[in-house]
C-alpha cells in the first residue's frame, strides 16, 4: 500500500481530480470537504502528507495550520498548499509550509511536488511516469520552495519605518481624567489596543477593564511609532487588518524595541463591511489570509482568527491572570 495522503478542498471537482491523480500513482488517499473535517481526520489517523486548499468553510488554510501545529504529533507533518495567489505562497513559505502548487496545475506537476515533499518515490509498479526535471514541474514548485522547511519565524525582517520624534507622553503619565485614547482600569495590567473601529475597541475595553490598570488605544502606524518610547504594555491586542491594511509592520516594529520583545501580542481579524463595500469577496479573503500570515511571521503570539468575542476574550484571559 502507498503512502497516506489527506486532501482537503471544498471544490468537489478539484478534490476528485487530486484524489484520482494520487491514487493512480500508488498513494492511499483520504479526502475532506472543509477544514473541520480535515482536522478531525488528521486527529484520527495522521497521514504522511496533507494537501489543502487555502479558502475553505469553517477553517481556512491558515487557521487549520495553526490548529495542526498545536499538536506535537503533527510537528513533522508535510503540508502542501494549493493556491492561485503567488503572494500567499511566499507568506506560507515563511510560516513553515513544505510545498506549494499554483492553480491551475497538471497531474505531472502535482505528482512531482508530492514526491519532492515526501522524499521517497511512490510504491513500485504504480502508473506514475512524471519526469521530476520537467519544465512545467519546475515552474510549479521551484526546488527551494519544496525542499526548504522553515521551522522557526524568519530571523530577518523588512526594514521598518524610521521612528519620528516622540509626541507628548501618553497613557502612563496622563492625568486622572482619561483622554479620548486612554482609560483607567480597575486592575494592574497595562494594555495596548491597536484598532480603528470604536465599537470593537469598546467591546475589548469593557472585557479587560477589571484586569487593566491603563488601557491605551491607537489605530495608526504613525501613532504607535511616535508614542512607542513612552508606551508600557503587559499585553497588546490588535486587529491584524486595520482599515484594509495588515498591521504586520507595527508588530515587527514593536518586536525590535527592548520593552516589547517578549510582550504577548494577541491578534484577530475584523473587517468593517460598510467601509469595504467596494472590495470583492475574493479580495477580502486574500487580504485576510495575507494579514494573518504576515502578522504571525512578524511576531504575533496568538492569532484568534475572525473577530469573535468569545474566542478573543478566552485568549486574553490567558494573559490577564
């Protein structure tokens, strides 16, 4: 019997085609129609290789990857991502994914990549006649992207904006009366919220106020940079996609400052649908995936996914003890 492969894709046509191609080459294949089903099957019987589409119901590829890596059993699991977005492939590579194949692809490209990730050819006598040096295969999965496994967050990071002259001291030295971006809490923790939506800020503030001594609210990269020398935070809570822009540069900048090197950063995704009405659903999904991955690579401690009060506040409790 061949190596075990689990394939997850909500597109039934694509799922059937991948399954048929792999089985014809001697692999034993299980399929899942969404992220939750894939996670369930992974836990039941870990495969030798997991192939997943990016966009799926319940759990997309990023959230699924996060869940998989929580379990030490899957630390060495090889994962291939199917994506039509080359930018996403680059971000996934930094996250630690083993291989990528860009849609549309041929059976030869798929089987070449599977072989390269597993590292051992399929069972003898199978029908696979793929040439591993074929031009199409090389274009679909360049050698560095396939064989290089990234185990940690990248050591280097893009150049961050040069800090501007600091503005007047904010939260920590503010008078008793709160300003519009600073409130007094009832506890002992200093909390920094990076978000532009007032209703979301209100929900987070209401939830953490009993544990917080001070709560500072900032929305823009310039604000964070200008006030960073005076900021004190035991916990940072931020939207990974503020006003349609990933906040990974903010995370990266803060992580370079000694005061924030080890500060827990909990991130979520919130999109104001009214503000983004002119953006297509596909573009929003792409922006969301890019924001998640880039913020994790920049140094976010925990990514909770799309904004959900229950999930986010459960995550915050862990750091507010």
